C-alpha cells in the first residue's frame, strides 16, 4: 500500500529484498493506492519541501488484485489521513482483504492502519518508537497488547507481523522471508545488500532512546551483530 506521505524506506527497504530475491523465487509486487499513477511521499500540508520523491501506483484500491502478502507502510501520510483528512479508505481496504490475504504486515506507524482496521484486536503488536504515543492511543483500536521493546512481532499463526520504525521494516521482512523460504537464499540477498539485519525480535534499543513507557533501560544499547548467516563474536 502507498498513499500521499508514504515513508520511502518503509516501502523500498522491504521491496529491495523482494527485488533481489526474485532471481530465486517468483515475486510480483503491486503498488496499491487510492488511484493509479504517481503518489508523492510528501503530504499536502508540507508542499514547500524540496525533497519530494514519488512512486507510481500500479493499482487502485478498487482494482487491486488478490494478494498473498499485504504490507502497510508508515509515514506522515498515516497521521494526515487519520487526524486531518479523516480518510478511512485504506483501513477499510485492509479490513476487507484481511480474511483472504495469507499474510498482513505493517512497518513503522503503519501499524495504525492495522489497528483502525481491527486487525490487531486481541494481538501483540509494535510500532515506531518515536511516534509510540500517537499510534498506541485507544482511539486507533482497543484490545491490543502494544509491546514497547520489540523490534518486530509475528503472531496469529504468523499471519500478522508488525515492525518498529522505518529501518525495522527491513529486519522484519528478512525474518518474514526466512520463515517463508528458509535461510540460505535470504541470507545471500542480505549479504548482497551489505545490510546486517537486527536479529533479536524482542529488543529495540530505540525504545530507550525515545523513552517509550515500559522500555528496559537496564539493557545495553550496543548490539553485537554480524552479516546474515555469520555467528557474531561478542566476546
């Protein structure tokens, strides 16, 4: 899904992994928005910004094809749609496709889309730590167990996945694709990207940086990491 004000890395981080993985597995990506055509990453109220990336929606909400995986990214456009424009089209689309879509994922404050759609009721979930208070407000959805320290969460038979902020979408997508396809090819893709994934789903040090209520301030903020498939030496 994309919309005015989509966050570029929320969309293109996961897409980069899919782009490289298509050499090993059949992958087709649809970019779905309100209408087909160019969609700006800048919301209307910030029209004076000089960095104004666009991407092209291949489908509208009305003509979107059946989906195996639905990814709801975040960005300023989520806040704009829910707080300013009172636009419910995306949350209604998610709700209408939920039962027929095997996997539903969110990145960053895109979790607010899932919450508003009722997808997260009764589930554990996480979101961007910098916008934690906004996403987790009860008006977006009740009966959700928001987990402050998680980098990403998978639940309900691995159908629903939610990630922390922006770059965490890459980490979640890495874990999700390992779940689907195993480690060998997915690790190879990450190493082609020269990206070291954060492997601990339960720990996001940015929960401390952004002072999220319930964050574990006794844990070290330093990560011991290594390239995908390599055991880190933390001695």
